[in-house]
């Protein structure tokens, strides 16, 4: 079964979810995108990660397809683009969360209390090498 094509990763990621599902975050790199979709309710959050790929269009426009999904963050063996994702929630104040990974600290924006980090083109982390929260940014 082939998934339908869509004009953007967000549309591909939302395809098949019931009304009310929404995009929390989207991160693109070349012909790949990872979208974090909120599939739950305001009372019971349930994020779901969707991997999308841009492929040759049938009508001349971008054509994005859902490739796979995951119920949690982790390392993904994307062909030619090994990737790690790290996401969750924090109740710390601020508009961003600092993530430490691969010897560096990056600041990622938040959507409410949710944060989302994607490391593209990385080796699978060893036991002590997974991304972690390094702190929250004020603002």
C-alpha cells in the first residue's frame, strides 16, 4: 500500500489522524523531515513522531510521504541520514530548553511545555551518549 503524497511534511504527518491532531514541531533536512504530532487531548497528551520523505513529484510540486512513525524518541537508521530524536515535556519556566548532545549544547524552542531536538547525520549514541536536558532558558 502506498501512502498518498502531500505538499508539506506536516500534511503527510497528519494524514490518517482524527480531527484535532496537530503539529507540535517539524524539523527538515534535505529530503527528510521529522514531525512531532499531538494526537491526544488537552487532558492527556500523546505525542507521536512521524518520519517523512520528499520524493519525485507527480505534478511538479513537492511531494512528501509518510515513511514511518514512532511512539517515542530515539535513534533512526534513515537511509543515508542516521538521526537521533529527543523530545518530551518540562515544567521549568522559559521559552526554550537546552539539550546536550555529542559534546555540544543547543537551545531548542518549546511549544507550551514540550521540547523537540533532532540530530541529523549522527552515529548511534553509546550508552552515555544520548541527548539529555542541560537546562532551561529564561525568556
